[in-house]
C-alpha cells in the first residue's frame, strides 16, 4: 500500500474516532453518562454479534438454543417475544440475504421431505372439522415455523465454528442451569427433605428457568446425550475430555434432580446408542453399572435417593400417584377417540376439547389435565390412521438416514457429533411417549436440522483432506 494512501486512511479513522468521541461526550452531558455508556457498549456488542452472525450464520442456531434454555425468562418484558424468536428472525434474515447474494441458490433438504409435507398437508385438511379451528390454526402455524427452523439449521450450520458454537451453547446452557439447580437444592434443609419423603412427596424438583421441570429434564437429556457422545466417541484432548466429562456429570445430577421419570427412561436408549458406537462399549457398560451400584449403596439412606426410588415405585400403583393415574385416563380417552373416529381423527388439537367434554372419566374430575401425554396416541386420536401413518413414515425415513449417515462419516469429531444428535432424538421421541406437546418443540426440529447439517460438514472436511 502506498504511504500516502495509508496516511489518508489513518487520517479518516482518526477523524471518525474524534467525531464519535465528541458525539458520546455531548450525549453524556445532555442525558446521563451511565445510560449513554451502556448504550454504546450495547451497540458495540450488537455490531460485533451481527458481524459474527453474518460471517457464521450458524451462530443464530446457538441463540435459538440459548433462548430455548431460558424458556419464559428469556422473554422481552412487556412482549410475547423471546430470545428464541429473535434468534429465528436474525438467522432467517441472514440466510435469505446470503441466498440472494449467492451465485447458486441451493437449499439443502432432508430425506423425509415428501412424508413431512404430506403430514403437514393432512393436518391442514383436519383444520376443516377440528372443534377449535382458531387455536388449531395457531398451533399449525407454529409447527410450520419450526419446520422452517429445521431447514434454516441445515443450511446455516455450514462450518465447524458454527457447529461448535451451537453444540457448545447446548452443553454450556445445560451445565450452567444444572449447577444453579444443584446449588439451590443444597440450601434446602434436611428437615424439609425428610418431611417431604415421609409424606410420599418429592422434596424439590429442579426447574430453574423452565415452568415445567419435565421440559427442563428433556433439555438436559439432549445435552447429556451429545456431551456423552463427544466424551466417548470423539477424539478429544485429555483436558477437554476431562472437562466435558465433569460437565456431563453435573448435567446428570441435574437431570436426576428434575425427578422426571419420562426423561430418566428416555436417557436409557440415548446412552445405549451413544455407547454402542464406541470401540470400548463392553467396558463402558460395566463401568456405568458398577458406578451406579456404588452410588446407590453409598447414598441409599439420603432423602434424594429415597425420592428417586419413590418416583419409580409409584408407577406400580397408579392409584397412589395422580400423575400416573391421569396418564392412564388420558390414554384410555385417546383410545376411545380412535375407536370412534379411526379413519380421519377428531382433528388437529381436538384431543383436549373432546377429552374434556366426552371422554374424561368422572373419577378424574378433580384433575384439570386434558393434554395427551402420549404422542402416538395423540396422533391416532386427532389425525386417525392416515395422519399416524404419515407421521411414522417420516420418522422411519429420518432414523434410517440418521443411522446410515453415522456409518458413512469417517471424520471422528463429526461422527461423534452425529451419534450424539441422533441418539438425543431417539431419547426425545422416547420421552414423547410420556409427555405432552412434544411435536411442537424447538429441540426436536433443531435436532432434525443438525442431523442433516453434520454429514454435509463431514463430507466437506473429508474432501479437503
């Protein structure tokens, strides 16, 4: 660069800096120093974040994950907008801008596009006869938005940095929330714990930022599956493996502390898949069994372990546990709906309406729970055998691709990531057998998107090598 040109650029930078300083000084005098200083810091941070998102659009996926982990606490005061919504908007804006500027406007797709869109088309058809068309339409639009989130995730996680930040946001959020929950529960007095167990009650359930501890448990289960896969199957440095292992241990304690039996059960197939792909799976299975047995023996008489045992033992007696009894009633109500409208179903989002009016037994009159807690039963009742068949079709296509892609990826890091994501989705859908609202969840569609983004990254890395 010629020296004269360099001086002109330096002079321009100095003049711009001086103008900005004068502007800051005037505003600070006219308004308030702290307010103006905070606004400047916020603008600089926003500018830096905007630059990173434009350069790595996958950072928007990390914002969506963090926004999901904050749940209702991530909402902008006075509005229904959350950090997740902001992440979706920013990512969509950057994705569309990059598509417009790109030479080839290729949009990566999935292996289940056909059954997925047929499934969505059938849901839109059921809006004609659903008992609550307005509510059902709102839920349907949210589902469409989440499908768009899936396609965005596939197309913006296009470099390793974006993938690292996305998975890092998942694991770090789960670790931070678990650590906070554990710290909070240690402040609970032993007397209250003993009294709660004595009355066959759980002395405390970790929820932290989530209104429902079961949703918090689902989030932790997904993060635990991914972090476990990186520890077991990823070729990491010893220090990074040790750090991830410690974080996974904290997340596991947080998951147990949610006392969510559905998430506990869902974790089992996820971990089995993760460990199955390890070369040392026999040793790992034995080590886990010994560690769990030793922990159970050492902590047997603590209120925490007694609460865990009580949560499982209550399954054997549905009448002693309102939660289990309600699930049985909901399952029976869904089965009755299926028998009455087996072909077309009662319509999307029709389950809670018909269950409350027609199918809820008199013995459940004291429990105001109307949402189905079993996703397959909900699909059968609301969409009939046609909608359920389409739903099963696209899930089969997804897992067929997911497990086949694991065997094709040779890069150890991407393979470990893919194992963790596919395993977490298997655990998530297991969790959907016992929990409501699982189809319209952020985790599910972001997980689907990452499943198709990771093999593309692996292929590029292998091509470069």
